[in-house]
C-alpha cells in the first residue's frame, strides 16, 4: 500500500479510488418509507420491512446503511439487510438497546403502516467484486444484516467465489435466521456456514463451535494472506478481530469492516 503523503509522482498519472468508483453515481437522498412489516426474530431483534413510494426506487450497494431521521433532529443508522435488486422493499434488523430511545419505540409502540423519514444510502462496506480471493465473512449479532445482503446479492449475480460465513452469538436463540444460512450452505457448494456460540446453554444442546467468533477463524486458517475478510458487529469485536487477523497475515487492504455503535441511553 502506498501512502500519498510519502509518495512523489515522477510522471503524469491517474489515480482510481475503488471505493468511489463503485458508489460514485449513488447519491444519498431523503425520502419517506412506510413500515410494511414488523417481526420479532428473537426477544431483542426486530425485522423491519420498509416500503418505498411507488414512484421511487433506492439505488444502493448491498452492505450500505440508512439513517432514520427522528423528530428531534437526531439520526439513527441501520444497515440494509436486503440485496440491491430488492430496492422497493428494504429489510432492516434492529437490536433492542435498553434505554435506547428509537429501538424502544420500535419494540414497544411502533405499528405497521407507520410513516418514517430516512436518508441514504451511506457507507463503504460492500463486496469488492474485482477479486477472486476466498471471502471470509465474520458477523456478530445484527452485524449479520449487511452481510446477508451481500451474500444474497452475490447469489443473484451468480458469483462462485468461495464464501466462509462465520456468525458469532452468545446463545442459540441469538442466532437468528440460522435456517436461512443453512439453506445457503445446502444449496450452494461454494458457501460454508460456521456458527459459533460463546456462552451456549445446556438446553441449547449445542454440538457446534464454541468460543469467540474471530478465534474460530484463526483456528481454521493459519495464514490469512490469500483471503479477503469482511467483519461487522460491535466495535470491540471488530477492533480485536482486526488486530488478530492482521497478525495472522491478512493484508491490511483486504480487511473491510463496519462497527455498530449505539446512542447513549436516555436518562429517566
């Protein structure tokens, strides 16, 4: 990787920034959406489906995110869990944050047919399609949302790059949409699914992998030099995973991430 602040051009050159090349023609915009469906996936994860106006269509790349515009001027960002070819009905996964003003409203008061205002898309967390390297996805909690969109988009495009999907959760109940991930692995030979539980319960009768999800990756791959890795979840998980993966040989420019941060709880 070349640092522009330390490089001197010896002749005329053209610099292409991949992140801009993919999203260059996509401009964020503000638009109304209708809550088409609300479905609890677990006790603290809600599936929200948003319907765009019939005259509107959102252009985005799978993995990007939207911001909900609240009445008090605040914003709340959530990843789009849909592939871009399903742009008329957007899927969002929301985790209930105790004391979180917006998520508590969604879980306790919001009803279907509610009208919201959002702005987007934003973000550079999307699948780099100009590589043939094996893809390793590492998702913690609702960090699965943008990765779901990327995988579904790759399937729709007929991509055959090997995909290793590692999902981390605390207990079995937290592993929402587990059946969908198994379906991908059963139907597509290039997709492998590895769920990992950190605190499995006796009643889970869990016979799968245990421990931290990023450590499961490190156990399976001694050297990550020839891989491309996408990581999404809580900031601490992403930070720890990044350091560990780079130490295991992953090139710095082959690590792509999106860390989920949360607004401070409302004081009561």
